[in-house]
C-alpha cells in the first residue's frame, strides 16, 4: 500500500514537472523526463524458456506511455474517507465534504433512491457498472452486504441482455480488446494495461450463455465474471483483466448494425484462432508470469483447454467450473437419495461442451467415491442432443467430444425425443444443459416422480428464459419430492401439501471459480490440474452448515459466499500441493485453520480500505515527524 501511494504521489510530481517542461521547453524535454522516469523504474525482462505451443514472440522495446487515468477506479474518491485521507490522496475538494458512514452510502445507493429508481434489470446493470467505475470500494461493500440481491444484475441473467445490447450501452473502457488484425503485436498492446494482473477472463464472444455468437459484445462476460472473483474471493479489483478477443463474428445482424463496435469480418478459421491464441498466451505470461487465465464462452472450448492446460496456469470455466459446481450439488443429492453409484442412471439433455464437462466430472466421482471402473461409471450416462440419444449407430458423424459417452448398447433402436429416452433409461437423474426453455415438460417431470422417491432434477441452462424448467414447475409436477438445482435463480415455492417454503438450489459457477482462481494465485500453481478442479467440488459439498443440511439444501446460502470461497480455496491449494504444482511451498506446513487465516488475510476487504490508508498515513506521518524533529507533516497540515 505504501509503495503504491508514494508511487502515486511521485507520478503527480512528475506530471507537474512535465507540464512545466512542456511550457518552457516543449515536447523534446518532456519526453526526456519521461524516459528518465522509465529508466529509473525499469526491471530486466523475464527470461522465458521454449515451450509448446510457442508463439515466437520477439523481445520488444516498448515506448514509454503517457500517464493516464486508468480504466479501473482506484476508489480514491470514496466519501467514506476522512478529510485527512483525502488530503493525503490529493483528492480533497474533489468530492462533497461530508465524511459519510458506510450505512449512509448504502442507503443512497440501494436502500432509498438510486437503484430502486431503476425499473428494469438492464437499467440496474448500467447503474451498478457506473458505480463500480466511480467508487469501486462502495460497489464491493454493497456486493458484500447484498450479494444475493445484486448478483443477478451484474451477472446472470441480466448480463445476457447486457451483452446483446453492449454496442448500444457501452460508455467506458472496462478491459482490453485484442483484434485479429493485431496479431504479431499482442505483446506490445498488452503493455498498455496499467496494472499488475493476477487473473484474466478471456472470451471471443462466440457462444455467450445460450445466446449464440455476439462478437465483442461478449465483453460483458469477463467484466461480470471478474467482478464476482473480487466480490466472492477477494481478488483485488485492480489485479483483474477482462479480455475480449475480436476474432470476427458469424452474427450477420451485428455485422450489419452500424453501432457494432467489433471488426466487420467473418469469424476466423480454427487454425487462425489457434495461432492467435498461441501468441496471446505467450504474451500474457511474459508480461505477468504468474497470471491465471480463465477461458469463457468459446464456441468450441475443448481445443484450447487441451492445448494449454499443461503449459499455462489456465482453466475453462464452461467445462471445468460448470462440472465442478454441479458435482458439488450432485454429491449432496446422491447422499440424500442414498442410491449407490452403481444404480444411478443419468440422462443429460445437451451434449455440448458444458454437458460433456459436467458428465465427466460425475464419472470421476463415481470412480473415486463409488468404486466403479471408469468404463462402468461412463455407462451410467445417456446423452441426448438435437438428434436424440447419442449412439454409435444413428447414422451421423459425432463431434469428437461426444464419442466418449456414445452408447453401443441400444440394439439398433434410436430414441429421438427426451420423452422416449426417459422411458427407455428410467433415470434417477435428469440434467439439462440444452438452452431449450421448458424442455422438461410436465409429463417428463411427473414420470421422473413416478420412477423415483426423490428424483434429481437439474435444469442448468442460462439465462432463466433458457432453463429447461422452473422451480415452480418442478415442485408442482413432482409433488415437492424432487432434489432441484438450476443454473439461474428462481424464487422459493411452498410445498404442495405441507405448505413449507422450499428454497431452490442454484448451481451457479460462482461457488467454485473464485476459489479455483484464488487457490491458483496463492499457491502459485504452475497448472490448474484436474485434481484441483475436483477438489473445488468436494470442498463445496462440505461447506454447508448443519442447518443447511437439515433443510435439505444442496448448496450453501449464497450470502455466505466469502466463507465458502475460503473453504474452496483451501481445497484447491491442498490439491495443488498434493500434485506438486505449487510454488508457494511455505504454505505446505500450515494447518487447515492457519491456511484459512492466511487466505482470509489476503482477501481484499472493501470495508477496510479506509483503515489501511489511515494506517499508512499515520506510519508515514510518524516517520516524517521523527526525521523532522517533531514538525507537522504536510499531509495533515495543508490542503494538498
């Protein structure tokens, strides 16, 4: 903190020197001053060893960029700061003079006026976006106290609408856009980002939620996702980088829309994308050697995961995060049904990347906890796509990722509809990752209740309009007997007979991906291994309170998300240690309790930012007073 603040002041003085030089001597001397400043702060470039894939990035000499206002708010204009802190930060007089309490700020933002005045979800999204840009600490204080209420406005389901309208509502930079035309120069362009980055979320916008190819409009996903990394796991906001790749789009309507802000070109080929991503991954890790890279919402996420997961600290949340969070709830559902793994039968509607990713995570659980062989576990799953049950002999060429679960025991019979498959398989588990709203019809739900005492019903598609059924439908048509979790939030419902209020589980990835990211950062993991992903799921399943278990919940109360993230982070760190991919070896000897304390101490706390600056100010004042034989420090004694 001290180095950051003093560097900030040094930059201010440098700006004043440059302004004076510009007035007296022109641009030549101003540039010389910039070069002197850069030389004083220069450090040797990291030495990179040859790895595959190799992007052939050359050493670059980067021009010194002018000092500019950064895209991420520093929070320096927080009205909760005391006058002394404002003077120290040189923001005194730039905000109203009242020294406000957190409660007063919250009342203005949520309790009485501003948020309530917005009548639609997209208006609330835009207000919260503006608040995050102008007072980042206040934004995250509100998230801490209202995470359940606010998350639907900053992420799913509202972020889907925001992405569809991104070219109409964009107002300010919140991340970086890298275009296909920038290839060969990505390393240089990335230098423009002014912060040290610990984690980035990357998308090419080619498959946003269930909404299809939205091109650079997909930037809303990395922005929202990283806001949750901060809100849930305490990764500092300035250490996050939303990153959108402008690789063209197949969305004709956007290409013809004069407001669309991306390149007006068709989507690049798979080979062109591979070369671009090779360069990107090398450039990111050269600039920030410890960076964690999360891929999100690529139309075909498997090639990049397979290509980079053993070379970089990266993971794909669509495949691995979704699989982990569903596994976490599934473990608790299996315990509730008391049906052994060998007798479980799971039907999946949706055989895309998310569906296959989830199914593979459950296979791993059946092997590790159920005592099945991998082949036995794999055969407990039946996948259904747009052509019906995925089989070896149905006459089409299967996508590579579907082959693993393709059935060879259907005896030549093809099952074209979900109803037919349910009747054929008689499943204990019904999962939806199809983005087909209402696909779990009343008849299917009723049949699941007839087949099982407690049918497991997981309609996981986002946004809520794409969910295979609602919680109300599931409760009504299973007579309240189902074990339910969805991808989107739904309201509680009364039990049809007892009237007891039932709370739906939400298999939201935010339960696991923040802990996966923070665990990788704190352990300094060289890779994000499958064991780390699996550990996030089992840790999640163990994070419920006794009361939550007693109430039949599959997931913990989302309002405890920071506590849950500590548990998940610890599980991820321990898995990294067991796998030998951690570099922060000092953590290995910590007890679980001490490791939890370590994690908590390193989580950004928006309620303590003012205290940290006050402490910094007192330490600096005391130091200066000592050197000045008792003279008053100017930070207190003058209006800076």
